[in-house]
């Protein structure tokens, strides 16, 4: 059986935390669509390229494809704030 990496465990833990806060629903903070754990990518609410850290309050979930296309953009601040609270 393949070993689970620290990043995979952190992604799953963050996904479950957000799901609990949102009554079982996890939305991509970039596009707003529902995200399954298998398609989840950790996303920094404040991108690392502008000083965001790896603290749990700065991590949220996005689709893998949305995260790859983001390129460090801040996106819609209102959507981000809604996903982090």
C-alpha cells in the first residue's frame, strides 16, 4: 500500500475541517463549485508570493485544476472571506 505523504494528510485534514464548518459541503474558493476530496488541492487564501503563510487559517480548498490556473492571483476577496469564516 502506498504511503500517505504529509501534504496528502494535511489536505485531507483541511478538507474535513472545512466540510464540518459548512455542514458537509466543500466549495472551491476560486470557482465556487463543489470539491470532492479526491480532487481537492490546498490553496493559500493569501498567496505565498505576497506573504501568505502555511497556517491553517490561511489554507482553504480548491479544485486541482483551479489551483493550477490561479498563478498567485488573489481572486475574489468576498468569495475567499466567505470560505474562511
